[in-house]
C-alpha cells in the first residue's frame, strides 16, 4: 500500500467513521499538493498528518491518531517531528492549524496560541492556532 493510502486509511477511521465527517469534506482535493507524514508502531501506521506550505505559512492539517494508540503521546511525537521539519526544511515563518476545540490544550502545550473565534469545520468546533517558526542564527 502506498504511503498516502496508509495516511488516508487512518484519516478515514478517525474523521469519517469516528467523527462522522462526510467523505466529500475529508477528501478535499488538497492531498496532491500536500506532504503526508506517518508514524509507525510495530510496522503499522497509526498516526498521520499532512503539511502544505503556502507562501511563508506552514499549514498543518489532518492530524489523526488511531483510537487504540491514543494516550501514548504519539501525536506529540509526530507534531514535534513536523515542527522540526518545518523549521529545517522550509522557509515558512509561521505554522498554522485549525484545532478541534477538544484538543486545543494539546497544541498549546506545543507552543501554539489560539486566535479568533470558534468556527465550524465539518460541523465540529475548531480554533485557529498559530506558532512562529524559530530558527537559530
């Protein structure tokens, strides 16, 4: 199975099956322009996210962990990897993401700051979160 198919399988289980996000909203046509990341446990893909660089903005999207593996801090592992990747492999100046309100605290612990009002995405409450990219000189 190709890497994207593995990533989308995780997203299907988390967003479509668990959270009832319509397939058409999850499969938004932006996957082809994104980089996809996977974290494996015992050779099984269990966490995924995608990244799009838009001008000087790194847009982190579709962060998902299979239910069985939640609580193992694997979301933190993939996010720290992704944040280092953005810092070292892109010219992005800021990272942004739309966090489901239930996990805003998770992203705050990584340094992200919530901005603006709550908004709905796929009928789920979200907050816009941002973090400036810090590079050593």
